[in-house]
C-alpha cells in the first residue's frame, strides 16, 4: 500500500491534469505573466533541484555494477543528454507532422492526424509514469519540502496541459488528460510494488531529467515579446527563497 506523502502528491498531480488544468487562469491573470512566473519557478527547480540530483546520481553510478554503464564517465549527464535528444526528436516529428497536415487538405492526411496525438500523449504519459514512480522517495523529505516540490511540478503540469490543449484541443480534452492522469497513478503504484536499486533509479531519474530540462526551456520560457521578466524573476526568486528556507 502506498505511503502517505507519495500517495497524496500523486493524487494532487493527477487532479491537476484531470480538473484544475481546465481552469481559465488567463481570465484572472494575463497569460504572459503567469506563464513567465511558472517559467521562473521551473528554472529555479532545474538549477537547485535537478542539477544537484544529477550530481548525486553520478555518485551512485560511479559505483554501479551495471554492465557498460560502469565503464562510462559522466554517466548521468550522458543519460540526461539522451533523454533530451529523444524527447526533442519526438517533439520535432510531432510538430512537423502537424504543419504538414495543416498545409495538406486532402483526405489521406486527415486519417493520419490521430497518429501525432497518440505519439505526443504516449511520450508525456511515459514522463508522468516516471514522475509517479519517483514519488516513492518523497517520504524521506519534510512536509515543507514536499509542498515546494509539489508547487514546482504542479506549475510545470499546468504549462504542459496548456501546450497540449493548443495542439490537440478536443482530443486532449476527451482522452489525453485522462491518460496522463492515469499514468501518474500507475507510476505511483508501481513505485510501491517494484523497487529498483539505487543505480537503476539514478538511470531512470537522469533520463527523465533530460526531458524535464527540454520541456522547461522549450515550453516554459516564453518568447521575448510574450514574456514578463518581472514575473519570471519573481517566480525564480520566490522558489529559490522557499527552497533555501526549507
């Protein structure tokens, strides 16, 4: 059975995808402001959480007995790079397919449209499943640290939902958000029943970190003419202050 903190956070993140992400935040806060604020928080998360965790994972893999991995230097950074490249390649393929479909009005192109949706959703479902699995270790942290982590990931999920709705609209509303919701819970349950050793867990985390860095830099940092530097700076400063106070 799942332990308290991991279960609560998994349910909370699932609710973000299933219900809260449908809220029209732009009706209360200008879109360029809240997206910039979320981007600032996410950048703080990358530099103060993701990079230190990669350093810790590097120490684990240096003593790993896993074949091939033990012979590589800078293991986690190579794995993170692989994660970034894999997800970036998939993202380019999905977006280029969408542009081609928009330019081609014949019926054959319309039958291919669901393929790009399912590829995109499968990729993010995999990310959510890994997130859910890694929640098994959240109980090792204090309540305040758990809340800070949840806030950063919740804002990240809001941005991801926002982008997926823009690209897939009806398909995402009817199917996509529920698949991502289920993926979090499936990952959380797997985390309580399947226990990887520290080295294997470091490999999983490192690969995920690459996709996280890509998504944050690509989706959560708005273009210059659509951003608000004050909100971005405020988000980064607030998250940094809270993390240092934890």
